[in-house]
């Protein structure tokens, strides 16, 4: 069951391996407080992708526990994890994963059509109005009717952020979302993301190889230091 005012993330004694391979993750503990902005970094092979899969409920830990917003994800069936993810998590992918045959507005409002809880948290405002508000914050309000295939990389990135933020999900995962941008646009995007997330009181876990972004965050985590499997050389990079 979800508990009141939980840590956004509470990991204890987590282990994970693919099939009969070596451990990919072996983490004693990670805790991320509600509304915190956390920067997670680590080289290829340190287990970042696997950790995000566990936090999103796509994977299930083989040992220990992963609690997200107070919910132990391993206690949920696959369909329940899917519903939990769509209702409570916003995910910004490295390649954005926008739906090419939908325009900007339709891409952004999609989570509210898939999750009744996300739509309910709009407080009576329609998804279209909520999307417009987010687009104003992210400086893309003039693009609502545009096909996403006609947008620049930076514009697509902001559409992906708006889609992740709509309906006030409590936990935002951003997986290398600024890798295609130059340094000035990276910082500008992160500041806009923070402002929109703070308005929704959302926690952010931002994953990147770019250490220059780390000072923008309230706390930095090194997965290479936290993951005993990568330190012991078990992970295949």
C-alpha cells in the first residue's frame, strides 16, 4: 500500500541480474525525498538503465525492495505496475518517444486520456487547457497544432517534458534528455523543467553523463559508487 508523505524513492538491499548473468545492480540503499531534484550519473555499464527500469516498474527486483512514492513495486502484478506508472510517473526519454502521427497538443495530453487519475488531478481543468499552461511555461505555446515531426530537437524535448508533467505526476524520471542539445540550451531546459516540476511539487531524478549539469541540482548521486556490482567488476560494460 502507498503510505502518506513517503520518500519518492526508497531502495534497500537491491539486487538484479539478467537471466543467469552476473549482477547488474547491488545497492545497499538509495533514498530520495519528495520534491527533491537529484542528478544521477555513472559511466556506461554502471546500471543506470536497469535502475530506471526498476523505478518505473518495468523490471522487478530479485532481492531487496524498491519503493516508489511509498509503494513496493514488487507486490504489484504487471498490469497494476502499468497503472501505477501511468498515474504517478512522468518519463522523459533520451529519444523523446513522441507519437509521430499526433500533433503537439495530442502528444502532451495523451497521459490524461490513458490515466483517469492524471486527468482527475487537473482539478476540473481540461487536458487541453492544462497542456496550454505547461506549453507557456516551456515557451512552446505557439506550437500546439504543429506535427511533432516538424519540430526541432529542442522543441521536441520540451513537448516530451510537457507530456511527462501534465496531470501532476509525483515523480519525474529524465533519462539523458539533454544529450542532443548544446550547453546553453541544456541549462535553459533544466531551469524550465525545474520551474514546471516545482509548480506540480514533483520529484525529479535526472540521469546524465554530463557532469557540468550537476551543480544545478540539490543533490548528486554516483551510481558507480552506490552500485557494488559495478565496483566489483561484475557488470559487463
